C-alpha cells in the first residue's frame, strides 16, 4: 500500500509550478489532496490534469482564518506557498519576499492548532551563506548553523525569510511534536515555470528570436539546474522519512553555466543567435551554486534521475506547445520581469 493512500494532504501553493507537479504525484499515489493558493503566481490551468481528483481552496494564507480552515482535517502539509520569483524579482521586491516570514508562521500555527501530524517545508538554496558561493564549493546542509555566531548569512531577503521558515518549523516540531522535514530546493526548472526564472527566460528569448540575444552577467555563473520531478520526489521522500526538521538538499551536484544552458536551448530549438549581448549590470546573485547531496542519498535514498539535456528537452517541448510565439515576442520584457 502506498505511503500516501487515503492520506489527507494539503499543498500550499499547489497551483504553482512545483506545487502542481507535487499535487499530480500525490494524486497518483492515492492521497486525498487539497490545494490552498491565492493564485497570485499559480494558475488553475496547472491543475487541469487532476482537477476532478482534488479540492481547491482559493485564499490568502496570511489570513489566519483561511489557514485554519484549510488545515482542518489534514494529516500532512506540504508548505510551498511563498511570494517569490527569479533573481530579478527577489532583488527588486524585497518587501514582498519578507512577507513570507508571516505566511510561514501563520500556516504552522494553524496546522498545530488543527493537529496536523507532519509538515514538509519547501526551503531554498538561498538559505546558504553568500560568501561561500563565489568559488566552486558544494553546499552542505551543515554550512548553515543556528547554534554558532555568524553561522547564517542568507541570500537577500528571500533567503533570510526561507531560513527563518526553517527555524520556525523546527521550533514547532520542538514544542508541538509535529513531524517536520525541510527540503532546500536548488534551482528547479521544468514545465509550468514562468519566464522570470532562468531556464524559461532563456527559452523565451530564443523562442522570440531576440536579437541580440541577452544573457544576464557574463554567462559563466553556474547553477545546478534540477528538473522539477526530481524535486517533488525529494519532497515526498523527506516527508516520509524525516521527522526532526533536519534540512536536506535537493539539487544536482554538477555546476552548469548559463552559457551552457543557452547553447543547449539553441540546439533544441534549432536556432542560433547572430549575436549574444552579456549584460554585466544585471543582478545575477551568487557566482557558483551546487548541492552536496550526501545527506539526501543517506537519509532519503534520493539522487536526481534527469540530466540537463533530458529536462530541457521536456521543458522546451512544453513551452512550444503552450506559448504563442507572437505573444511571447510582443510581451517578452513584461514576461521576464513579472511573476
């Protein structure tokens, strides 16, 4: 019998990019799935494949009454709801990102009051200290430490909010004995993601045949782009396995440059720009980022299954089937900056 068979599960932010993929996985596993989303960035269309098999609650989780309503009768909460976007968004809207600290604690409080048994929190690689990401150094979970002075130095307000979300959940685990798990997500990508995130932005610009083709930074900055289905599998495994709030990385350990991703996109589209313009005045975040996945392998038995090439192939195919080329071309700048 599936771990999730007949389990009452709430996915906050479940109409979003990652959330909707997680919802699909949980439905396939036999769970009774509820989604709570204000649709500020999520879309009901993302849930269309499973719409008849889930319950959707639309509302603002920063309102305690709504949070209490949607957590009533729930066994497990996957908390993915957040105000977020790509690098441009989190750099330009720090106050929006700061509201996540209130959101997280309201969800935890409502869950505790309603006797929810376990909470899995979708954290971020932005929780890691920025100063150790200028060289190629795989990030281990113990590089963030709440017990030592100077043990935390997160990436912009968004990263600090995620870090506080982790610490708050650990506090609820200590006080209320809720099973708690934390997954630090590293640069997820895939179908249903929007154009404010790197890979979809690169695909959109190539689809629109942007000329000159613009890449933020010199393009040699690296990320460990991780396909969304690998991320959702890590979330499920963490909820099944971890109970004490121990954080676990979910990301590939390979350093991938933005230039490499762009070239892979060009190859898949069969298009090559005549000129590439590197915009060195744009925000790029840390220089290098990749995950040490030793803990995920040991605790969860998890390792990524999708290569970059496989993931981009599926993502490009989805994008071409779901985006009108003329619309993307005419609205490219808006798409790249508004979540």
